[in-house]
C-alpha cells in the first residue's frame, strides 16, 4: 500500500458515509484507511467493526477513553507509520467534507516531491467550495493571523485533509500536541522548526480542492473560536 489515510471518529455512527469508503478502496488498491475510534459514546465502534470487515484496506484502531481529534490523529498516524509499509500517510475528516477523490490528486503532488500536502479550501469561480458565510470569514481571519504568526504564506491551516511523507510523520508527530483544535498550526510550527523556514516554503504544498462542503454536525463550538487567539499565543510561545 502506498498511502494510509487516518480517519478520526468520534460519535460518527450516523454521519459516516460508509459506502463511499468501500467504493473508494474497491477502485484504488494503493490506498487504505485506518479508522480511529476515539472513545465514542454512541455505537461508532460496532459500526466501524462491521465496516472494516467489508474490505482488507479498511482497518480499525480503537482508543479509550476519548482524547480529542488531535490525539486520535496523532496516535493513528504513528500507529500506521510503525505497523504498515507505506510511502505516505494522511488524515481525513470522517464527514467527507473533502471528497475521497481528492486523495489521488494529493498523492500526485507528493509524488512531485512535496513532503507535506495540505488541502486548501479556496472559494473561487468554477470550483465547488462552499462554506457557511460566518465560518468562512472567521476562518479567513484566523488563517491570516496564523500565517503572520508562523511567518509563512499559508492560506488555510485548518482543512481536515492533509498528507505527509512517512519521514515527516516520524519527525513531527511523536510529541503530544498542546492544543485541542489547532494541532494543524502546531504541525506547521513543528515542520518549520525541524526543517527550517526555507524548506517549509518550498516543500509544503497547499493543494486547492475542487470540492469542499461544510457538513452539518460539526463538533466545533462557538467557544472554540473564542479560545482560538489564546491557543495561537500558546503555540507561538511554545515553538518560537
Ligand atoms: N478522535 C476524535 N475525533 C473527533 C473529535 N471531535 C471531532 N472529531 C473528528 O474530527 C473530524 C472533524 O470533525 P467535525 O465535527 O466535522 O469538525 P469540523 O468540520 O472541523 O467543524 C471528524 O472526523 C470527527 O469525527 C473527538 O473528540 N475525537
Ligand atoms: Mg466537518
């Protein structure tokens, strides 16, 4: 398998588009999925057990108790890097706000030599990128501040679809994250610290997704937006 995609799942039993994952692995034999159940309180675990029976490229890691998205992604990425022979590792939101057919495109950019490829939600003519207005503008403000803080011309830090070479995963995932929702910003800060600002500008690629749609049922609350500036400051202080 060339690529393993980690899918964090917290109370996803009603929202997970199971058939789309099955269809995808049936037609892409270079990609496998590792679903990480993160101490869900609904029957996500049994849903995932049944789903991962349907194809050998659908796999399961069960974590207890709930540790949050950042920790589930981190543990899943490290587990996959250690246990499977693969070239790339990715993480992907379970609601498929980013459609699975963007995976091969992101792999293609990694094949060109980028060792970190980030989904970019760029609202533009001709693309099917739809974000709720408030979230869009809050997101743009956040991304602008994050970009200034990181001193990197990054446009969208928070998209839930990102792909890495195995070496980058082994370099920037082992340490626990200090924030719960801003771990993507931490990943960029760690990358820059590990490889330097020049490499961060040259070897990370933001790939503009053709399609991205807000899916209802987000676990993000208003208070998470309010806390964001403080969390950003924590990151700035920790990684400078
Ligand atoms: N492991 C874990 N994953 C979570 C948690 N909360 C959300 N997620 C996952 O993170 C992804 C994105 O969550 P979502 O609620 O759609 O957030 P948003 O679209 O970014 O607002 C999904 O795959 C969720 O299952 C959590 O507490 N633990
Ligand atoms: Mg979502």
